C-alpha cells in the first residue's frame, strides 16, 4: 500500500512508535476516491448496541453515523513499530456505548462478513483472539487519509491486505436513516477519504 511522507493535517499528528495518542479522534468520511459517496460527507465511524449491530459475543459491526444524536465514535490510535496502527473505540460522542471500549477495527473472513466479491463488512473486536486489525494511514494532499487494512494482530486475514475502508450506498449497506454499515474494498477507486478530527 503506498504511504506518503507524514504531514500535519488539521490537528493530526502521528504518535510515537509503540505509543497511544493522548488525543482522541472522530474519523469522518469525506468521499470515495472516485468522487462517489458525497451524500455521506461528515458521517463518522461509530459502534452501537442495536441487535443488527452484533456480530458475535466479542465483536460488533461498525457503521458511519450522520451524528444527529452524538453517535459518532471517539477513537484512539496505537502506532506499531511497522508504521501500522490499531484503531480502538473509546466511546460514542454522547459518552455512551462504553461497553465497547477497546474494541478495535478489523476484517474477518466468515461468510456473514462478506459483502460482495470485492468487499467485506468491517467490525470491531474485543481482541480476545488477537483479531484486532493493523491499518495504515496514507496522508493525502487535501488533508484527508486513506485507511488500509494490513492484517489481524494474530497475523491472519492477509487476503484482505491493502483493502480500503469506505462507505457506500448499496441496499445492504443501509442501517437506518442516519447510518450506513462500513466496509473495506479491494479496489482503490472505492477507497474512502477520511478526516481525523481531534475531539476534546
């Protein structure tokens, strides 16, 4: 996955290797690289507790929220020695959903995770089995980032290496009137462009 030289973008600063940033972030969608998805601009990654969000006892599917009720997530980033990151949930912006604190973004290969031949739904894991994902953050010239999967922490799921975090508008992606389920795409043109926005 291409990785450009770091630059400061709207308050984003890379943490030191092996450390977690004290600053938490909202991770907000802007558009896909092919220009689609603009109707979801400003929608932010989150985790919620509705029955449809549950994947199993230790994981939840991840969505992007319009945030009319403060449902956008607050996320922490842990930087590894290999320039990859674990992206871990802290709470929703309204302070709820803390039962999912420390759940980390990942991709897995169970049949229910498949969206189509070129995409998988993204989930967040409690990491009891090392399923939290390692991701790269590619800095773009417009201050956004492309977020790409590398592998699960246990070293598996590498068949999805280089797949890009995104938001789309297919019927299977619809969660409710203010949220869409999030996926990872194999094709760069479907890659989402995201802003990391500091939250206090």
